[in-house]
């Protein structure tokens, strides 16, 4: 940590009990250390300002097996001025296009029906529904991004999604046939309030569709760097089923996707709706039981593997630096900041990170203070090695950087195990 970093005491923001079942028996199985918020990129002239470090530890509820962060940082600190936008990657754009087309078809939507997106960000997902002709409305608290979404024709309410707000929004815009929440439900602490709000706003025959990184993939593929302060919960079906049942919802379908290291798309309807429960729902619960997601030993083994993955990366970086080689990073991702801060790899080992997002370029990574440059810096500076910090887009990144490889550059993928391309 640099001299200006302030460690927030671990007694602050502590999660008191499981946010789904309310049980107090939470078992902390992994401590990644204190680190800055993952999207807290620093403008050059703020580099000598104080930087706050928060504990990043993760626990499992011994009753419902929800995995959560032990500390909940106030959302205003992380989401009022937000730097992540999903539309920077072709992988995400095609993923969300498939989402809107398949949902439109599956639930025979028409141009009178309303699709609401919780945490709509820059409107990437809603723009697909708009093209298909449905009514759309985004709800997102990030003032900077909402302005941009509205200017691109995505009607968006700049608010946090709360049950209180939905009463007003539902009366103003009418009942929603579809309410989506992709990579956002895991970011919300008062998760029961979210589903009270979904209940208020969703049509009786409507469907709520959430998408989130899947805990099974996180554990099986050592994706420890997807554990960060924005992600309060790490979902599997068992605790989600309990959550939905508490709000008179039923899971009617579940689909798996490779995006973001492995995600689940969970389809939920009101108990008294006509939607049938598909067979595959039960299979997910059986598989989670069989793969040990409901045993503490699974989480302890995962924690041991994380130590190994980090050690391999640290030793590799040390070795190539000792041989006088240069290293850069690709993708100033939130996960990349966890990888670097938890491995204590910083600007003394990594010369720069390239990134396609304009408002990240020219800034510095939180905690490690590595400068972020435009992607074309890779060929200009030709570092010997480049760690793909946004490994969830490794394929897309490698395909578009063949010239770097042709000139002898080597890509490194840090998880599930260190791999040199
Ligand atoms: O839940 C979240 C996940 C979905 O995305 C958010 N809370 C935060 C965010 O996590 P992240 O920052 O790790 O997101 P990404 O999208 O994995 O970050 C990728 C980074 O890589 C972006 O900054 C863009 C950059 N990138 C690039 O420079 N060139 C990405 C691609 C595909 C590229 O070709």
C-alpha cells in the first residue's frame, strides 16, 4: 500500500448475518486483504490523494450456503460515478443481443409490453429490446452513465432500484412484462427489498430474469479475482431458490453461459402465474449438492488453490523481471485490480495497462497506480509479456492482437492456472 492509503477498520461495514436466510453462522474461508474499490481508477492529479482500503474477505452461510463478502461498502461510494460500461466488448454485445432476442421469442413479447432493466448502465441490453419493438425503461444510479444512455434514446430513471421507488414507477409506467437484472443483483445488499420491488412492478404473468456469475464456475475455475467489493453475493441456485420462495416466486428456467467466466441466467415468475417449472431447474440443485457446494471443505480447498494461483503469478512476474523482461497488462478490469492488489503486483513490475474504455485511459489503477493507456500502446511499446487481466475476454483480445504475438509478444492468462500463450 502506498503512503497515502487508509485502511478502513474491519469492524466497519461488517455484514451482520446472511442477507438471504438471516442466519448468523457465516464461515469466512478466504481473506484477500485490504484493497481499494475495484473500479476506483485515479486521475493523474489525484494520485497523491488519500486512498481508502477496505477488507476483501468472503464467507459462506452454513445454513443456505449463500457466499457473500464479509463487508458491505456503501453503494454511493461505488456506484454514483461508475466507470464500467458493458458495451466495450463484442463478446458482451453479442451476449446481450442473444438475451433480448431469445427472451422476446420465448415470452412472445409485443410492442405494448414494458421491459425494465435494473442497473441498466449504458442501455446495452435495453437497446436490443428497443430494436425488437418493446417498450423499455432503465433504472440505474450512475449519473454519468445515465446521461449518456438517455442521450442515446434509452429512457432511464437515475435511481437505485428500491421497493419504494417501484410503487411510483409502476403507477407511472404500468406493469412490466419482463424485469431484467444482469450483473447487478449480486451488487445489492438489501436483496429482499429488490424482490419486494420486483413484486410491485412485475405483471402477474410477467417474468423476472437475473444473470450473475455462477459460484460453481468461480470455485471450479479458481476465479478468485471476480471476488471484489462490488459483488456482495456469489450465487448458486440453492440460496436463490430460498430467496425467491420468500417472495412467492418460483424459478421456471435456468440457462448457463460462458460470459464473465461462467454465468447463470435465472428465470423467475410469480407462484400463481401460469408459467411451468422446467426440468433442468432440479438438475442444477442436484449438481450443486454432488459437487460439494453445500460442504465447508469445498470452500477451504478453493482458498488453498487461490494461494497457489497467486503464488505462481507472483513468482513468474519476479522471474521475468529478474531476467530484465518487460510486462504490461491488458484490460483495466475490476477483477484485474483484485488480481494485482491481492498479489501485491504494482507499477514497479507492470509498466502500463492498455484498455479500450476512453474514460479509463490516462487514469491509474487503484492501489497499484499503473498507468492506463490506449490499446495501440501495446504495439508501440512491445512489452515482452502482457498479462490478460480481463481474461474473460481473452479470446477476443488474442484474436485482435495477432500482430503483437507475431512480433514476439507473449500473452499470460492468470486463471484458472497460469498459462503463457
Ligand atoms: O459485474 C461486473 C462485471 C460484469 O464487469 C461489474 N461489476 C464490473 C465489471 O467487471 P470488470 O471491470 O472486470 O469488467 P470487464 O468488462 O471484464 O472489464 C474488461 C475491461 O477490459 C474493460 O475495461 C474493457 C477492457 N477491454 C479492452 O481493453 N479491450 C475489453 C476488451 C474485450 C478489449 O478488447
